[in-house]
């Protein structure tokens, strides 16, 4: 995702984190919502007089973990594809190694 954009004056301008998350929402809406929640938790921890509780910190790590899994782990996509193929063919074709005799 780009960290800059062209503004209305045709000048390149840096995008802040919130703007980048909003742009990312067009591509990955669910993950963008996760990242936005993380941003709010991070802001509270960084810019507030109130410290984050252990529960809030654990919640942030859970959100981060699911975000990373959804972004990079393609297992669910592969399983969905495989499931559709099996259900369409009504069987699972197992490829076996040919026997050398």
C-alpha cells in the first residue's frame, strides 16, 4: 500500500496511518477494521495518561494475530478451493505415486 498520494493541488503528500488503513479497506475490509482497532488501542497506549490494562494488551495481540493470519496464511483459501472441487465432483481424487515394478 502506498504511503503517499497526490492531493488536490497535484502535490505528493504523505498519508498518515489512518488514511492508509482507510485506503486498505477497499481491498481488505475485515482486516482493515482489525487494523483500525489496533490503531485506537495503540493511540490510547501512546498518547493517553491512562495505561493499557493487561486485558487490553492481550486483546491487541489477539487482533494482531488474526490480522496476520488472514493476510498471510492462505490455508483457508486452499481448503475452500479444495472443498468446492470435492463437492462439485462428489469425490476426492487421490493421486498416488506410480508403482515401479
